[in-house]
């Protein structure tokens, strides 16, 4: 078959493009009097569509369903619901697959593939005849990857996530993935929980399809998508198996057609102010540290800089409101019951940019005008709602959930989720116990002869963007078994890795520059004194600067684990954590991308 390269919108189209704006892209594929359009029409008719279909806005459904991604398994049904909505509104829905990243299954780490998924999403949106796209995401990396790709492609887009799992249930208590995976595994290692109990937990933890149901990374990024204005209000918290998620999908399908007709693009929605709203919500829900990597990556695609200091500045003036695990008590099912993310945003409203446009076609302020405040409710539901969502006046904490640290150990910053840390460790000084790699950690952490005390600071090197590679979620180093036996359940732990949003503890992450890039973390030696001071936002290696430099001068990076393929591309181009770990050649605003597309069209013609 001859290739028929798709063209950008033709200057004059003999085929009316319905109500679409002049930038409509379907007309470029189907509406010209040239051989390319002829072949596009013929091959589309081969799929059973007729001329009437080709007059409609073409809405792609970008589906990350995969049988190797348990979190996204429900998206097949959601896609069918979205299609009904698209048809109801007069559009033509066409579903297509992209890479799916199942957090716990892919190797070496899910983050390694996020940029690949973002490239897949961007190119498939740009490269196909779509007037609009519905992004179907779920598990941790699929949501930011789709938002990054959609930002770069800048075709009208709306996000629908697959929703959280129902709460796990075991002997009368709610279980949360994977906060309880870690909690019980720690107790199992400590010998306080037996293998039989672990087996029962394994059967009861994940009760339904959906993503992790605590405020982990998937829930956080879904909440951020809503706060950015890229999702219809209320979508983030609907449990995956709840029929309301399908109805939400239908509504989103209808709205995708309206967005395509209006030509409202992601770059008009995801503005600097919208990202500030998302960061506020991140802090208010006690969200995942991973958002501090993903949000700058999404923003970077639009030419918007989100420095770490912005996260810290907003953390200082945004209270923690949502009492959700792993920082608090409840899970997404309870958040949904009391009003979901819109209820949190209603409390936060005085601190938000109300003027931001959203996928409803209205502003965030207009959307929030339709949300009844908890204070206006009556009956027992108010008490329950107030248990889950605190007021601005009496928050769970006066500051947001995350803090950015600076100091000679992390000149370019580091992140700590202090609301999930032990208050007694937020100011701590102790001697380092250094592990130079994951293999070293595995080999020695439970060695009975390891010289470690509860005051020690565990340090893990070579697990950053390049060193990992891909910043594996290993920042929550296990507590040494001999300390577990003494009842120790938390210690200060420091690395250039990430951690799961479902994790907890006094854990300093994303140390930048990473050790594999010559950062000072690589200069730490066992016995060095390290001081953590979260209120002062300081992380200090108490070693003379000359000695640090002498050690770094002797540092030799380990051999690159990849010489070819995607691994090589990753190692050559990945940015550091504060820049979002995107590839250097993908950062840039979509105006530039559009100009580049127009230039290549001119060169072709
Ligand atoms: Fe997919 Fe937790 S494993 S969200």
C-alpha cells in the first residue's frame, strides 16, 4: 500500500467540515480533492463508516487499557461509555491504543517508560485525523504521560481516569494498596505478622479493578488533572467499578465533541495559573511526591517553568485539608462519598485562580459555583464530610503536605512528604549509613553486623534518573531487621530515588543533582554527619566543602547499562528530577511545535 502522509489542515476544503473551527484536523485528512484524502476516505469506508460519519468531529479515544496493567483494566468499559457520549453529541469516536505502564510489573521501573508513553501519545494524537481526543488513563505514569503528550500535540483533549479500587477489607478494617502492602510487609519482616495472615491479606487487599485507592500517585495525578481543568469536575474519585464512572465517561465523550467544535486546546487550559491550582490541590490532599516530578514535566511541554521553590512557596500558604492515607485516615472511596476533589477545591476556593478555563468550557470559578460547600449541607453527612475534608480555618495542618529542602547535600533541591513523616524526626542529626547501590542495599540491610542505630541516617546512592535508571521507587529503604526487632518503625532515609505515593516515613527523595551525575549525595561516606531540618527546609552534610570536592573529583560513574535502543535514548537525554525527568528535546511550548508542523507541511508541498 502506498503511504499517504497526513496533511495539516488544507487551506481550502471542498468538503464542509460541519461546525468545526477552521483549524479542524479531520478535514485535512478527508476534506481535500487530492489523492491522499481520496485514499483516507476509501480506507475509512472499509471500516464501515460513510460520508455522514466523515462530516462529524472525529474524536480519538486514546486508551491505555492493557491486560498487563491491572489498574487500567476497566478502561475497556469506560471507552465504550465514552463512545456513546461522542455519538450522542454528533461526533465520530475512534479508539486507539497507546503504551500502557502497569506500575508494579514493568522493569526496570515505570518511570523509565513514562516519556516513551508520552511520546507515543503525542505522536498518535498529532499523526492521526483527530479533531479532539479523550485520554483514558489510570495507573501512576499513564496519567502524566497522557497529559504531557496532549500538551505537546495541543489538540482539544479531555481526560477520564479509570478510578480507584474499592477499599480492601480484612477482619473489619479497610485496607489500602499499597500503604498496607508496606505496613504489613514491615510487620512480617519484624516477625509480628505470620505468613498465614500475609496470605489472607494478599487475597483481600485488591477488591476490585482500579488504581491504588489511597492518595498515592495515581489518585494524586487524577486529582491534579481535575485541578488543572483537564477533567470534568468530580471524576478523579469515582471508584472504578461504580456505574457513575461509566456515566462520567459518557458525559466526557459528549464534552469532547463540544471541545473539538470550540477548538479549546490544552495550552489554553493548562496555564501557569492552572498549574498553581494543581499544586495547591496537591498540597491540600497530602498528595504524592511524584507530582513534583510530573507537574514540571507536563508544564515544561507548554514552555511553563515550575521551579521547586514554587512548590515550597505554595506549600507554606496552602493548608492540608484532606484526611487521606498514607498521611491521614481515609481512602478515595470515602473522599468520593463526601464530594470528591470538587469538595476539596470548594474549601480551597479563596486560594485558587478562579479565572482558569477548564474542559467544561467554563472557568474554574464557574465550575465551583455549582459545588455546594460542606458548610451548606445538613444532617449526619456533614459530620462525615468534615472528618474527611477539614476547613480552611481549622485544617489538619497549616501547611501543605510536601516540603522542598535545600543545602549542600542537595544544591538543586530535594523533596520530603512531611505530613507522612514522624514528627520527632523532622529535625534530626545522625551518622550516615551509606549503600552505594540497590544491590549493596539488598546485600547488607539485614546483616546482623551492620553498624546502625535508630539515630542513623540511611543513604542510598545511584538510584536517580540516570543512576537507577529511571528513579525507581526505592526511596523508602527498609528498616534494618535488627532495628525492627527493637520496635523501630521509622528512620531518616535519603536518596536520589522516588518513592511510591502510597509510602510513608521520614524519607528525603529526588536529591538533585543525583549521585550518578556527580551530585554531592555521591560524596557521602558511612559515618558522615547529616542534619535534616524540615521547618528550616535544610539538608546538610557536615563535611568540609574541600573534602566533599575531593571525594567528588575521585568519583567515577558506573558503566552505562544501555548502549542501544530506548535505554540509550533515555540515558542520553533524561533531565534531572527538578526538571521533571522529561527528555531535553521534548521540552518546549506547543506554539513552537505548531510552527514546526507548519514548516514541515510547507516543505512537503
Ligand atoms: Fe497502579 Fe498503584 S499500581 S496505581
